[in-house]
C-alpha cells in the first residue's frame, strides 16, 4: 500500500487477502475483525479509514501479541480480545464485521488458527455481531464461497460479489459483502487481477479503482 502500513515479520505473515478485503469494505464507525491474527486487515482498513474504531478477536494469544506490536508500529489503537467467535458470549454489535475466515482444509498450522471450520456457522456467528443495516464483508477461496453465501441470504440483502483472478481463467478468491436486514438484490462485478498494483502497491480502495476505470472506459 505504498508504505502506508508496516508489519513485523514473524511465523505468520499477512497475504494480499488482507489488503483486498480492507480495500473492499465500506467506511464504518465501529468494526469487528473476526480472526484478527497479526492485524493485517484491520491496519490496512484503518489506513483507508483512520477515524474508525476497530475491535479484533482471535483465539491465539500469540497472534494478538503480534497484532498489538504491529498496531504500535503503525501508531494505531485496536481493542484486542482473546476469544472464539464460535462461542463468544456477548451482546455487542458493530456497524461492520470483517473476516478472512479459515477457509483452508488440511493439517492445522503451528500458529494455532482455526482449520477445517464450518464456514456456514462461522458466517452466522459473524452476522449476530452486526447492527441492523450494518455490513458483513469477507474474502474466501472460490471453492468455499457457496457456504458463505448460503448463510447470508436468510437474513441479509444487497449481496455484492467481487471475484479476483490469478493466472487461471476462473477466479481464485471472492470478495463478498452483504447488509443485515435489507432486501436488495445481488450484484456481481467482473473483478480484477489478484496482482492489481493500484490496490496492492498504491493503496487505493476498490471504489476508487472502479471510479477511475469508469472514467477511462
């Protein structure tokens, strides 16, 4: 993002998923980052929206320690809570819930993050933390997108699907957003390359990119 965000290198380093999700999510006053990890999504999001208040939850205390260090590097303040979204006992709600969920399958990694999780249940737990008319935004592997979308449609509308393409003709990742309690239809964008420099290198939001592309077409 053009030097807007810096991170310590460690056992778990952020990927472009975090940058894309932060560029995709709308501006909001209060944000919950579910599975905050080392702070990749939250800190990239705050670079776009510096006046927001972000709460991050994670089951790994080591991850949260790294996240706190990264927040200091970026002169940001995050509320960090060591808990699991699947059993978090709280009545708190937020204007926006963001999550890069554990869509991978296989042998658990050493950093202690969730693996082989029921993405449908994960999504429903995230929805419970959204205020009426608030937003849920996520990025997942294309193969698991249906699990997330099917969990959103009973209670959410204004679904937006934004594919990201790698070297193949089929999308490798999908950005998804929805709004709690609304009835708007679904929009599917043509998408962008996962290596698109205006987002990854220059730090633009997807809204800014689309506005620029519309003027040049």
